[in-house]
């Protein structure tokens, strides 16, 4: 899928620039398609002032990639000619954007953004230490500290996670194994949330999640079950659902079907790798065989959209409103990849639209969370407190917006300290 997308975008890019390349008289004997990347590199070499951004194929779908500009977040790919930049190079590993000459940039502002995509977080860490990358975001505090200790030009800046950004496991309710509520509740009891938060990379810097909204949300329902680690309860619920180890192989079975599922997770992301291992360890102890499977973010999104999955470990950000809940959990929600449907939830949504009192509407949203908490269409894991971005402070200045949160400025507002070097 990604190859088709990249191929289409590359062809559009080349066709758009063919006349321009001809006017410049590229070297005789070479085809235009062969020389366009060379042209992009050589013609802009002296004037090029790039920021090189490192990213992971496991956490970024290039179809969803956006960059922050002075005019807001802008999609990198897709239709439309109102973007302040054009794509000058596009491969599965690299995307290079050049700001238009008419864009209001000073000589010490970057005029090109280059994204480099890496297979693993280890490879990205190495690229940072070797200064092959200027900027990245690392969710893993340990990784951020490693880079800073190895190369003092990089400083890790902690940044508060966006509100209601939760790590969760999505279940496919079309799978007969995962359709019963008791089974999903059992899985939530069997996963040790506290171990994940305290011992797996996070160092306790996260709150265990009970639902889609964190405790600071005005819509948070405090009366929800936390599903504290209780493997005995998990085994009991599975037995009540007809799951027993009839052949003594250590794996539960029912009607001749073993309880085996695949867990998809973001390839190369250290935290997700560790969580997937912990989930496998926890669930095999109750007789559930989980096979973790790392995939690129593009493939994860494709398999979610095609309903071709058992379970998926992802991050998701909910907005503080009804629409966000409906989109993810309502039967006809655009992002209800699970195939989840609950009549009580649908009735609460209907009642919400029939009342005008904001207090009653808030109560209904809290009631919806109660339904979601009881049904466990997903297993909510945690709300992480911080992420970290790393910048080569030896090369760049003016990259923070000055607010208490210290967010990143639009890239074209950064200042290159020595633009002539």
C-alpha cells in the first residue's frame, strides 16, 4: 500500500517539474526521471537550509503526516495547492519539503524540511548521536537521556502529553473468541497495568486508565472499575465462558478452538515492544496464547480499516466531547474499528441530542463511559504524563514558543545559528 502511495506521489512530483527540469537543460544522455532527484539536490545545495527530522515507520503513517507552520498544521501529502511548500523528494524512507520562494523567510530561517524514517528506535537514537538528524520526539525518557548523554549538542525537553492520550488495546469483536464481554473483561483483569506503568520504561510517570478521559477531564467518570491485576478472576470468567484446557497443553480451548490471538503493535517503538512482551507473559499464565506482531503504522491502519486483526496496541487521543466518543465507540462511528455495538450506549447518545441542559449532557457522557468500562471493548492501559523532544541546540535557536509548556515553534520560525556553514 505504501509503495503505491509513494509511487503515485513521486510520479505527480516528477510530472509537475518536468518542464522546469527541461528548461534548466539537465545533462545529455540522462533521462528526466533519473536526473530529477539529482537536480533537487544540486540546484538547491547552496541555498538549502534544512531541518532533518527523524521519525519511526512504526509510529507514523505518511498519509496522516502533518507539519506545523505559521498557518497551522498542514498535511504533507494529498490534494490541494494551498500548502506553503512543495515536495522535492519522496521515497519510502525520506520526504523532503521545500518552502516556496515567495514564503516570507529570513536568511537564517530553515527553508527545507527533510523527514527520515527509521525501522527501529535504536537506529533513530544512533542517527541522533551521529547528528544525522536534527530533531525528533521520543516517548521513551530513557532513550532521550541516552542521546543527551552521548551527544551534548542534544537536549531533551519534556513536553506534557496531549490531554486524554491513552495507550489501549483494541479488540476485534467480529472474532468469535473476543466477542463475549466476559472474555474481554477477563483479559483486562489478566494484564498487569501496574507493572506496565511502574516497571516498563515508564518509571511510574503515567496514570492507570479506566476509560477514554483522564482524571483532569471535566467529563471524567470517577466511579469506573480499574480492573486491577486479578488473574484468578480472569480464569474464573473465562471458565464461565466455556474456556478450559481440555487437552492439557497449557492453552485454553473451546469447542476444539484454542485461545490464540495476534497482537499488532508499532514496529521499532521500544515502549510498545516492552508492553507487548508483558502482555504475552501475563496472558500465557491464564492459558491465552498471544503472538505479538510488529507492523508499520501504515499497515496497522490498513488492517484496522479492513477489520483484519485480533488485537492492536495503539495510542489514541480523545477530545473532551461527545463526538469523540461516538466516533470511536458508537456502532456507526467512523473509527469504530472494533465492530463494537451496545444498545444502552446508543440510547445514551440519542438522549444526549434530545436534552439541552449542559449538566445533563455531561451526566450522559459519564454514563456512556460507565457502559464502555463495563463492556471493555478495549483494554485501557495508561495516560502517560510526558513525552520528550530533542533538538540539536548547537545548530538551532528559537525553536520553543516561550510558553510554560515549551511547545515547538513552526519550523520556518527556527533560527539556524550558522546558516553559511
